[in-house]
């Protein structure tokens, strides 16, 4: 019995580095994807930027820090789409930025910040 255990045990360690590499590659790939959609979020085409907001919402929590930053962009459409994405994600770390967005000059940004905060209770 002990011999079988010793034979199986080394094989477990052979696969651990492979699993770790996949996770690292997935994280790097996800960061590239987030950066790509953040560029699209700032595009002048409203359809493209809105679509990017929903793609970032699908990614979820890893996109939140950049979306919070986008809430203070000078372009109201970027702020609007950031608020939409944060509304869909529902991450409570965005609450202070969403509260600040309640005084945005654009009513659509304020409305989506209000909905996002309501959704988070």
C-alpha cells in the first residue's frame, strides 16, 4: 500500500506548475480584455461604448477599479457607461464613487448611479 502512495504522490507535483501557469495566463488575458473594452468605453460611437460597458459588466469584479476611475472622465458618455457597468456588476466597493456620481452634471449618469446604489441596497 505504501509503495502505491509513493508512486502517485510525485505525479501530483508534476501537474501543479501547469495549473499555476494557466491561472496566470488567464489573469493576464483577462487584464488585456479589460483594457480593450475600456478603450472601447471611451469611443465616440455610443453603440460601441455601450456594448463595451456590458462586456465589462460580464467580466465583473476585476473591471471595477477602472470603471470607478471612468466615473470621473470628462466625457459624460464614458461616465454614463461606467455607471451602467457598475450598476450591472453590483460591487459594493463602487459605492463611494457612485455616491459622488449623484452630483454629476448629466442626469443620465445621476440616474444610473441612483439605480446602481438602489440595487446594492
